[in-house]
C-alpha cells in the first residue's frame, strides 16, 4: 500500500513539473497561475496544494532537484585530472540531454536567470573547493578566472540547447574543457 502511495505522489509531482515546464515555454512564471498548471496536468488544485505552496514553490523544487543532481555528478569526479574533467563535463552534458525540455526552458533568454546563477554557483564553489586553477595563477585572481570560464561554459550550453543540441555531448565537452586552466 505504501509503495502505491509513493508511486502516486511521484507521478503527481512529475506531471505537475512537466506541466509547469510546458507553460514556461510561452509564459513567465509570474504570469502562470496554479489553476493553469492544474488544468495542464489534469489534476485538481487541492492535490497541487498538497505538494506545493504555489507556482514559485514548484519552480524552486524543479530547480532544487536539478541542483542536487548536479552536485551528485560533480562529487563523483576528480577535476584534478584532465581526462576526469572531460568525462565529468560529458556526463553533465548527457544529463542536460536527458532533461532537454527543462534546460531548454530554464536556460532560455526569456527565463529568470536565478537558475543559471544557481548552476554557476554550484560549479564555482566546487571548482574553488577542488582548487581547479593554473598552478601559476595567484589564488586571489583564480576566482575571477573560474567565473569567466564557468560563464563562458554556461553560454556555450545555452547556445547548444537553443540549437537543439546539434552537436554531440562529447564534442561540446571537448570545447568547454578547452577553456580550462591547464597550461
């Protein structure tokens, strides 16, 4: 009985998330109502409110899920070794492919940039923690170099997603890793 309830909860949350992502393709989060989300999901409003406070809470949960998964991916790899960095970047891009609709919506030019900033903050803190810098670079300037690299990488990913992922994850990973600090 408990597994059936958990499965139902998971299904409901997924349908609500998918519905919000669909609506975000044409509208901003502030112009989307809970009623619209529920109509899109074919779920009543009381069910929505059993899971989320409002549309902003739902969006935050979507973003949080992605951020948590990104942290999990990042913690599986050792950035110190160039080959590991390339494999990690490729894995992250494969994750983007698996969540194409979400990334296309959350990283498009009309979207709120909070998700983009959160992704950048996660990667930046991981890189600083892992001390991903050129050996010759002063520590006080390294954070700027990391920010520059991450910003460029995010915009490459945004362009790739906007172009319907017209290149393979491996090819984009090689490009992104060529921006690195090795040198």
